[in-house]
C-alpha cells in the first residue's frame, strides 16, 4: 500500500516537472533543445521534490480532491520560493512571480488531485 502511494507521488512529481518544462520551453525560451529540456526538467524535479512534496505529504494527512485550500497552499509556497529566488537575483518582478507560481501550483495541484485522488498517507508525526 505504501509503495503504491510512493509510486503515485513519484508519477505526480515527474509529471509536474515535465509539464513545467514544456511551459518553460513554449512560453519563456526561444529555442528547443532536448538536452536543455532534460536539464530544466531535472531542475524542476528537484524544486518540486524539495518544496512541493513536503507540503503534499503534510496535506495528504487529510486528503481532498480539487480542494481550493490545497491550491492556495501550493500557490503560497510556490510564490514564496519564486520571490526569494527573484530577490536573490535582484529581479523583484512580482507580476512574473505571481504568474509563474500560479502556473506551477496549479499543475502540481491538478496532478496531485487526479493521480493521488483521495489516498491518505499514514505518516507518523
């Protein structure tokens, strides 16, 4: 049972990384390169792994499908991370941060709701 949920978490993580990379190459990058696509996918995979999965595990204690509260939670974390990254690079463009965090939160939330459905994780506190 736990292995199945971990596999579904991994599928959600990989799917979110690939969709985010496609978004990056369709709207933010001028040339497509398979190597660059793989590198960006790995970067998104690591970002989702370190920032979104802990939130996902926390929310999975009481799972709900397509919960707006969960979407807002994912958005808040994504917005905070993106704003911090923008500030580290002296680029305080809050409109871009809002759009990027909205997209990334929506993709992760959608795949989380579709793939994991109402599966609960029994994680010891």
